[in-house]
C-alpha cells in the first residue's frame, strides 16, 4: 500500500514534464514543486482523515455524496472516472511511442494496443495481481530516483569523476528566479497536476486487509518522500545542469546523466520512463474500474457493471475503461491533432475539481464525525478548521489560475465543459431515479 501511494505520485511527468517547468521558471522551479507538494500533502491529509475514520467503497466519491449531496457525489465519481480513462489512453500512447524507438517498423496503435491488452489482463485476474505489478513498477521508479539522488549528491559535492561540484548553476544564469516571482507561482499550477495519483491508495484500501492502518501508514510516509523525490531530484537537475540548457526541456534526468558521462543514457532513461508509463497505465485501469463499480452502488452507473468475477474483480467495469481507452488510442492514431488533443485538454483540470471537492467534503465530514463518533478521528487534519479553509482557498486559486494562464486556459474551459456534461447527465439520471443498491458510507 505504501508503494501504491508513492507509485501513484511518481509518473512520467516527473521524468519528462518537469523539464518544461524548469525551462519556464529557472532554478526556482524547486520552490514551485515544493509549494505544489505542500498543497497536495494537505489534500491527502484531509482525505486520509475521512478514510481512516470511515473506510468506504469509492472513497471520496462516497464522502462527497454523503456530505455534499447526490449531485456532487455523481459529479466527483464520473469526473474521476473520466480523468483516468483518458489517462489510460495517454499512457498507452506514450508507452507505444517509447517501444517504437526499439521497434520502428510496428505501427503505434499496435504497440499501444498490446500494452493496453497486457495490463488489462493483469487487472482482470485479481486485485492482488494489480498490487503485485504496481509493487514492482513502483519499486523500479523509487530505486531509479534514489540512485539519481545519490549520483546527483556526489556531483554537487564534487565527488563524481569529472564533476566540479558546487551550486553555481543556481544563480549563474540570470539568478535563482530569472523569470520573476510570477513565473514561480504560475508554475505551481502544472506542478500540482504532477502530484495527482496519491489518492489511489484510499481506493485500493477498500480491498486491503486493514484499510484504516494501510491508509494511515501510507499517508504518513508519503509526505517526506514526496518532498525528497520531487523537490530533491529537481534540485539536482538545476544544480548540475544550467536551467536554460535545451537538453533540460527534452529530458531533465537524461541531461544530468549525459553531463556526468554515464553510458547508455538514452536507453536507461527510456526504460525508466517506460516503467513509469506502465505503472500509470496499470493504476489508471485499476482506479477507473473501482470508481465505476462504486458508482453502481447508488444507481449512478449502469447496474450491469455491478457483477463481480469469482475473485471479486469487477471485470465489466475494467473492460468498460479498456474500451474507452482503445477508442481514444485509435483517435490518437487517426486524428492526433483534433480529436485526441481535445480529449487530452478536456481532462486537464478535472482532477483538480475533484481535489477541491475532497477538501470541501472534509470540512463537513469532520463536523459530522465530531458529533457522531469523535473516537473515530484517530488521524486528524492539522490545525482544523483553519488549515482546511486555507487549503480550500489555495486549491480554488490554482483552478482559477488555470483559467487565466495562457498555457492552461484551454484545459480549464474544456474541463469545465466536461463538468457541465456530467452535471447534465446527473439530471437525466435523477429523473429516472433508480433505487440505490446499497449505501456507500461506512466500512
């Protein structure tokens, strides 16, 4: 469970996308990642409090439905499902592109389809199968970052062969924040998106032997690791390589390894990024299926998806996500600049909408638990309620910033359109008003 939580945060964005943030911010990108990490940790702490007090199928979908109303629960559940089925397609395409470097004669859609089929098969076997694969994927990612941090520290202190050491690169090329404080704050917006995925552990907890203990342990351990891995590795990048180096924008980790003259840099990084992609694809298939299954429990999704296999696996829900992923992969092949680009932009802010709903739900849920069962609050949000209110304000500010920043404006408005479609679907569902199968609250 600890590795699932950590693996959910460490995606291909860290290994590749962080270079874009560094290029637009300078060495102060370290601060941007730190601020985004702190905000994510606060959201996860709020979610962990609710999960430990009241483990529930569907996690934050159940909490939003209970304390914010059926409409909010429906929107949170379906937005989160949509977010991860698009992630399925994005990661399948990214994995296919990496494999094409080694298999240039095979069409992209074939390679992406094979990856999707293989990981769908592992998810269909059992929840344990998903956990085993994610354990090894996450272990490889963690080991790769740990090695990178050790090598980077040796270079910074001048112990690596040929490295001059020192921190001159932090200020030698226009200063620590060469593009201004505004650029540092604006970079927090994409950085928050890099951290999405830590909440997967609360969904997986429903299938663990001790959900309360698993979530509590995972959320406590993730705090220092997020800071160490994200902030530490970005610090190594800007300390070893000049921030305005063209190589950083393409692949910051490869740029560092190249400067330190480590052999087979391209092959090593492609293998690590492929592992990160497969991990995200594996988690996306698992998470989307469990959220879709949870939606059926209140009639918010077709009841045909409720059926479980012999091992308790919601196979129909898994296949539903796979089908949508396959359609999206075909869109990437047939219309990469129109249809697929639209899909990618339409989910960009959706996870942040869900995070805001989590924060709002925690405030109300905390009040209710304090009245009904205060003993259940064995893990609490820090400095409640003021830090909770601050977190809500900061998350709202990040979402509003997406609406005005040129690089994220289209994602915000298309994601808002996604929310509008989901809310319209709720009205259709409400008029049909099927009776719920079971309550989602409680253990």
